[in-house]
C-alpha cells in the first residue's frame, strides 16, 4: 500500500498446523537466516515477526512426536490397500527427524532396561539398525544410489548422511526451544481442541 511518497510494508496473519508451527516459530525468531554450518545457533532477531501481526498455531508438536521416530523405524502405511512407505524412503525426509521428541524428555527406552537413548546419536542408530540403516532396506538403497558400487559403500554413505541429518535436527530443536520474549505487537494463539490421545513414549524391543 502506498501512502503519499512512502511505502508501508504490509503485515500478515499466519495459520500454522502441525509442523508448520515449528517452521513458523523459526521464521518469526530468525527470518530467513539459515542454521549455521558450525552447529551454533543464529542470532534471535525476530526479523520474521516484522512481517506478521498474529499467528494461530493449531496442534503444533512443540515437544516432538514419538510417532515420527516409530515411522522411521518401522515404515508407514495409511491403511489396507494403501502403499507401504519403507524406512529408507521415509528416511530421506529430513524434516521427520526434526519432529523427534527432545532427549531431555526421555521418551525412548530400550526394553528390559532403564536406559533412555538419544535419538540424535548416530551410533545408536547403527547399533540397532534403525530406519534407513536397517539391512532390509538394501534393495531400496540400491535403487536410490545406483552410482555406489557396493552395499558396503552405500551403507557408509547413508550413515554419514544420517549423522548430518540428526545433528541438524538437534540444532533446529535448540534454535526453536530457546527461552525468548516475543516482540511487542506480535499476537500468538494456540489452538488445541478436543483432539485425540497420541503416544507419549516408546519402548524399543531389540528382538
């Protein structure tokens, strides 16, 4: 909108659902600033909030979702006669890892012990053959990486890539979880509704 000789920047109202709420939180705090490559956190500038009047968050997974982890370990189907999305295929969806529950909430336990594991430790994924590292996924990995000469090379490549994904997901969580005070004038609303119960924790059975 133009007022005389001065341009006024328009502001927007946002409605964000599910993971869109996490993306919106990051945008409000940092604008279009990327996550630093060295693993540190960007400066909180609230640059994105300069363009926003109010935000309505609908069921955002602010504490993460163990279902995202379960889907990566077991694959995902949406019901009878629907396709099965294999672990290796879901494992290429980077944002799924950003939906993990926080380690500090101790949501994933190994059956038969009192051990709670970190979902961001690549060694744990390799130890239990989770997700894209499961040997059963080798035929799909061969399709996804036709340029790699052997299963050994493919697994090594996947492990290195997965380590980067896990580190970046943990960095993203640290970025959006920082205790900060929103700037004046930014209105934020959280809509929960009746909803339905979802799993709060997972027990993994190595057998």
